[in-house]
C-alpha cells in the first residue's frame, strides 16, 4: 500500500495513521478478521428502539435499519410488514 501511495505522489500524515490494528471501525461497521460486521452500539440501538407509533417513526426506523440490510439475514421479509404501513392507502 505504501509503495502504491508513493508511486502516485500521495502522502500520509503519520500522526494520524495506525498500523496493525485488530479491527477498524468505519461508517457504522467494523472490519475484523477480514469480515465486515455491525457495530455493537448500533445493534443495541435497534434492539432497544421503541415501537413506531406513526408514519414518520416507521420511515425513520426503516431508514436506519435499511443501511444495515446487508448484515440482517432475510431483511426484506422482516421489513415487508413495515413497508406496507408506509403506503398511502394504509390508515
């Protein structure tokens, strides 16, 4: 990686660099042992989310969880009832 940076006249600020880290946290995810996982704090937030009471709260929840759909097996089937609630015809 360092050779590629040098070949392209790109430089790193060594004070901001960390090497040989056991994991990397970024964008609400964590790269650990060559696997991308959800941050534990985000998992707890979803588990403790209060049930939505109106359309905006359903949309907010779906927006938050939609970012993590790649981590949740069967997300589309789980979210389908909530998505139906967002239709205009649904009271």
